[in-house]
C-alpha cells in the first residue's frame, strides 16, 4: 500500500511538472505572437536609413514592414484606406496640398530630411556668369516648378509676385533683369537636356538618379537654414485615428535619434539633410 501511495505521488508530480512546462511554452508563444506590425509606405526600394530604424524597432518587438510604391499618388490613398499605417516619401507642402485636394484624414507626424534642390550647368561654374537672354530649365509641375522659381529668386536672378505663394509659375515673374528664358520641362528629362540650356534647376531625387552629387556638382543650392524651406521638409505621415498608437509614435522617435541622424549625414553626405 505504501508503495502504491508513493507511485501515486510520483505520477502527480510528473503531471504537474508537464503541466508547468506546457504553460511556460504557451506563455513564451504568447510573447512571440504579441509582435506589433507597422506597415510603412515608401517610394521605391527601402534604404539604409529605414533599414536601421527597422532593426532598432525589431529589438522592441515591433516589425516595420516596407510597402513599396512606384508613384506619389498611391501612398497617401493607401494610408487613408488603411492598406498601410504610415508613409514617408513626401514634402510637407506636397502633403498639405494633396490632403486638401483629396479630403483625406491624414496627419503629419514629424520631419525627416530635406532633399535640397540645386542649379546645375555644363556651361558655367557660377550664376554670375549667366549672360543676358540665357536659358534656364525648370520642372514643369507646379510643386517643383514653383520651388525652382523661388530658388532662382533666392539667387537674385528673378523676382516673383509674392501673392503667388509657394507655387509661383513663370507668368508670376515680375522682375527679370537679365531677360532669362525660363523653359519648363518634365523633371526627369532635364538632366538629359542640360547641354541644350545654360543652366537647370533639378530637384534632388532626379539629380541623384542622374549621377549628380548635389553639394559637389551644383553651382547653387538651397540653404536648409532658410525658413522658407520648412515646407519642403520631408515628413512621416499617418492617419488621424492611429497617430497616438504607441508603436506608431515609436517609429518617429527611433527615426529622430542622434544615431539615425549620423547615419543620414554619413550616407547621404549632404544630398539629404536631417531636419530634426
């Protein structure tokens, strides 16, 4: 009888041990499945900056998943439609205009970088060398074209009507002492046409794709300390309904660290400037 009781005690202890191990494994699994996923919409392929943010967030059990887009329309619409949780591809001025036109409930979470626009030339090395009647190419879209005209105004080559706001057009030029001919071209075609003009204002992304180093190759470039350029800072956007989610806020916090700023400075070498 005593032996039987001992066997029963042993069996109970074994069963309790198995149950404890099972519970422990179940608890471990619950931790693993508790991972938060944040879907980030970006234009083109992911880059080393966002890869660093992704790796840092992974340590906190937050998975940053890249969703790639090939245009500047879908990322905001996808955000509104909850296909993604945040996006990072646009300037604040583009965001504000797009949001207003499409009546979207999306918000600016914070700033990332400024990609400065520059003036390039194969014929001169300084804007002071421009002759009367010289030809300057600018992008033909309202956002980049307006930015180019304001850049030429900063360089004291022209003056535009201040009532034209952030999107001046060629018709808004009110002073042009050198009688410069402003030619509007599709932004991506300007580098291929640079031999045909005296100078060209090229937005950063197009310039880099064409093999230019904005700081080294431009003959005039935007000064990121100019208060006017704040509207051209790139942003991270989210929806109004998720902007206060802890994991969403954490993405911005990790992006805006001194470590990430150093990576931006080292990797882009001035072609994109951290503005946080």
